[in-house]
């Protein structure tokens, strides 16, 4: 899917349940999130309806039960959100963001090795 919908933080929490298990019902989402969120059933149903309108979810009906499944993958949403973040905060430029994170974050030797490996691999693609 080329047009990945923008989803809110709350919608993201609901989508994580569907990415983990689908198809699933609204009740499944409520049960999964009950320890982390104090959302009322109407809130979860409202979020599901928003995700249906955004074409992030689809549904089919079995008897009186609505079963929902994601139309977009978690990977697609992460990629779209990353690009949006990069555009909003760094004007789309990767280098300033990367430099900022490297300055601010403490990295283990293993993380540094992994970053070097990824950069070397990327360098070899050209």
C-alpha cells in the first residue's frame, strides 16, 4: 500500500494489538490493553472506527461478531512515521538527525559495531 495513513498515538496502541493478533475483535483489543490503558469500550470502538475510515483496518462479520485485521503492516507505518519525523524536525535531512542522536546517546561497543557495519554496507551499495 503506497498511501500509509497517519495514525495517532492512541490509534498506534490499537494497531499494535492487531499486528500482534489478527483477526481480532474490539473485545480482544480491550482485554489486551486493559492493564496499560484505562479506556472505556466506547473509546476503543471509536479508535477502531477512525482506523477503519483511514483504511488502516478492514473488517468482516461472523454472525454478530466483527473481526478486524490490519490493511497496513507495522513496518510500513514505522517507515512512514520515520519519514514524517525526519521532514518535520530536520527538513528531511538525515545527517543532522543522525549527528544529533550520536552526540546525545551513549552507545555500547556492540551498538557502535552494528552502526559501523550498517554504514559500511550502505557505502558498498553505491
